C-alpha cells in the first residue's frame, strides 16, 4: 500500500487535566474521502487544528503531505486547503473579488489569478454569481464560495469542518456530489469532519468514529458493520401479493430450515431472523410455491446502527 498522505501518530492534546484528543493514530491515503464522525465536543476540530499546525499537540505527531505539521506548518498550509465550519467574507466585495483577495494572500501569480478565479467559480457552480456581492449569498452559496477559496491554490488535501451545517437538503446533496466528483477527477484527498451520519455515509470511502477524544473505530461501512454485528441475526422480510392462506402450515415448514431462527407472519408479510444470509433460497422457495412477491427487504446495518452501538458500549 502507498504511504499515507495524512499520518497521525499518538496525537494527544490536553487542556489542563482534560484530554481533548487522546492518543489518536490514523492513516489517510491519496484520493480518499475520509469522514471524521463524532458529536460536538468530541475533539474533531482540535485534531484538525493540530494537523494544520495551528495548535501544538501535547504529544504525538501529525504528518501531512510528508511535512510535520508542528515543525513545518507553512509547508503544510501550502499543500492543504481548510474550510472551517464558520465562513466569513467581505460583504461589500463581489464573490470574485473575495476569491482574488484569497488568491493573493496565497501568493498566486498575479497574471493567473483572474483566469484561475473564474475557472474555480465555474467548478463550484457559481459562475453566474461572479459579480454579486457576498452579502446577498445564501448559506449554501457561501459554502460553495468557501470551497472555491480552498480550491484556488490547487491543494493536495482539503479539510472540511462541518461543511453541510445549515444548508437545506437539496443544497447538501449538491455539495456532497461536488465533493465526490472533485475527489475523483483531481485525486483530491478529503477529510470531512461532521456529526451528520447520513451525509458522511453518502460520500465517504472510510469513516472514523470519534468520541470523547478517542478514535473508537475506523473502516468502511461494511467492515465496521461486520465487526460489530457478525453475531446478530440476519433479518429479511417479504411482502406478498395476497394474504397467506394457512400461515401456520407455512411457518411449520419453514421452521424446519436450520438457518431460520424465527418467523413472524402478518397477513401479506413474513419476516425472518436467520443465522446466515439465505435470502436467495427463500425467494426460490416462495416462487416455487406459487406466491407472487411484491418486495424483499434485507436489513442492513448502516452508520446509524454502527454509531449507536459504539455509544451503547461506552455509556
């Protein structure tokens, strides 16, 4: 496997007796979208500040793009774009003027700034608002302009702290689609910090569950689900076209299957708790018996269930 583009080793930050971040070790690879998931106060923003060299760790190290963030923060900032959860712009300036100002602060070549600024605004879907003052922008538009601020210096890594906060559902969907497309097209590495489980699940390749300063688990959804729920029953439900005649007879026959733990029949629906996945075999059974199947639903353990399980374990 390639060397990680972000590597955190034993990263710890204490404020007096309280540990905001506790012995965090994490590798993130080029082109990956990684979700740092946890409630407010979990230590996510403190971790980001240490990665950017904006606050020093009590112990441990953060390497970003090959640079030690504590010893060489300027080199990290040249490679990384950061969008905080609270964005501020000069309201008396247009969107393009704000972006040009940011470009100059980043030391971009003056001859390229206007062209790159215009292109970046197009990338984030704001080409029609180039000359509008940011005081007229909605929250969603400001998030897009914030992303343009991040992208204009063409970073290798972008860090987004609660990027969907306060955006309506349509705007969230569009913003996350944009992030995913940019990561794929430009091989951008994205660290997305959020407490919105559904948003993280939509866009991230892997997630890390962060609670009370500790990274409790990391991996993709399937891996985390398998680790946590491998001993849980597999649940599948069938919806049939007609009310099941003689349900007791059907139940007795299916209870003979060794993989079936429990069956619940309610008129046109049947729910199975199974020791292993036998959904294809059950479908064949109902078809051979002449039942018309309207729907099959196999329960998946998503991020909501995974997250709740970890909270149960620590509380």
